[in-house]
């Protein structure tokens, strides 16, 4: 009889264990040509309490898993942030950066570590695989469309789905990535008619962002806080955070890829795209040293090695949804995209949740087709409690029933 494998869990507490945590994926995906090594610095920034403001009111802990030969075969991080955790029906933490060999005993040991650590801190559920910050990075388990990932979007083995679901995680929501080529005619005729009419009205405007204009940061904050007010677990932005976000985007921003919509000079929508710098960073094997920084800006500015655009975030305040604002921003972008000097070929609209059927329809109407699907799972610690999927948002409000007298 074959001897069962044994595994040993180790907390990440020092330089050698941190190195093992960061380098494990290199070994696991060595033969997978689609996998891209994220920058080690991007992961450290999320898990370091000195660099992630969310950890001022929360905690994180990482583990690695070794087999009986001393080989590292798995890793996981657990974390929570008080304000976000309390926005759920029960206090909910998260697990993420999960990597593991195809072995349920190994995976379950990692999941158990995260669960017990979170329970000790008052959590009653955990989502995974997720991150600690904005949902557009390191969030979700890839279950369909195993293509080369864009910058900081998760890529994993197909068996991860089975490991999560066998443990008892349930599908809380799905995130779709829509893909389209830059070519004329992608916009649905009904959307184009509505957008053309809206753009003919003097009270509506669509503007391309201007680098260095701080007003766009404040406009972004106002739209974001209104458009995402219905979403559980999402905190509003402050002026300072919005300004920091705009500053962080500036070095790689292409003004042709960012649009804002206004009604009577009030911000009502944005369509934020970025060049997929993952096409450059995948060359760096996770390292962000001075040489790779030089290589990065050479490929970005001179060699123009990027031909793919990421739709990072698309939002319209609720009272203007469905009125053509989405299409108006897409038309403004399309005018730029059809110019001969436009260097990009394809667009991936990331992170459109199945809890948001309005945005799914918008993605289809602007010519997108589902290209990838990730699942965000939830595990309730009380196994007798009823599981509920993420509530739908942006749904029409029903009129109250009336009775005849």
C-alpha cells in the first residue's frame, strides 16, 4: 500500500519563508506557458501592514506548506479588515494568494489554517481566493478561459475549482471578462442610437482625461462612491485616496483610454482603461529592480510592446444608468481607437460580476464576448446557516403593490 503523504504547515515570519511564499508559483507553473509571474512587490504591498492602509484596522497572516521531503507544495494568506468585514451579513474575512499541488489533504490543511485564524479574530465566514484592497487585482478563481492573464488578474490550474468546492466553498458570485477587437461596428445599434441622441444634448459631455488635472481625481471619487454604494464589502474613497490612485496611474496612463461623462458639468460616469503592462512585466520573473524598470519604460514608451487594453473600471451613477451614458463614453473612445495611429488591437473588460446584470448587458452591447470567468467563493463557518449568493445590484426598483378599496 502506498504511504500517504504528510504535510507540515509553517507560518511566514522571516526572510526565508517569505522567499518560499513568493517563489512557489515559479515551480508550480514552470511548464505552463500562459502563466505570468506577478511582481513580488505588488504582493508584498498588499500583505505588508506598513504599506496597506487597510491593515491599520485589520491583520494578515501567511503560511507555506511543505511535504515530508521538505519541498514547498502550497501557500495561502488570510486577512480581514474590520469595516469591510462588518458590511456583510456576518463578519467575513478572506483567504488569497492560494497555490497548491493537486492534493486535497494539502489544500484542506491550508484552508483550515485560514479558517481557524479568522475564527480566532471573530470572523464567521471567509471569501476566497480574494485580496485585501480593490477587487480588480488578485481576486477570484479562474474556472473558464485559461488564456494569458492581464496585469494582476488571477491565473490558476483548472483543478483549483475542485479543491475549493470539495472543501465546502460555495459560489458567491462570478466575475466575467469580456473580450473584443478594436474594429468598426462592435456597438449594438440600439446603444449607438441612444448614445448619439445623448451626445446631441448640450447638457451632456464626454471628456478625455487630462494628465495633471486634479479635478478628474475628485470626479472619479464622486462617481465611484455613488456607483458602488450598493455593493457589499466596498468602501468609499476619500479625496486623498482618489488623488493617490490618479498619481499611481500617471506613469502608465494613456489619455486616449480614460473617459468621463458629465451632465450639467456634474460627473456621472467614467470608463477607465489601461495598457496591459502585464505584457511587459511577464518578462521580469517577479523582480522590480533598476534594470527591469529601465526595460519596462523602454518597452512602454519606445518599443511600444503593448497591444492589449484592460478595461479596469466602468461606472455610471445609478440615476443615469440605461440612458446612453455608457455608450456615449464608448463612442468617444471608438473615435480614438479607429485612428491609424492607435497602437492597440484588443480590449479585455475585466471584473463584471454576475450580480450586476445591467453591466453584463452593457458589455455585450458594446461588442464584448465572455472570454474568461472567475468565481469568488464564500465559506460559512456555521455549516447549518443558509448560504446566500451576492445580491443583485442596479436592478429596477419595483413599485409597491396597491389594493383597491
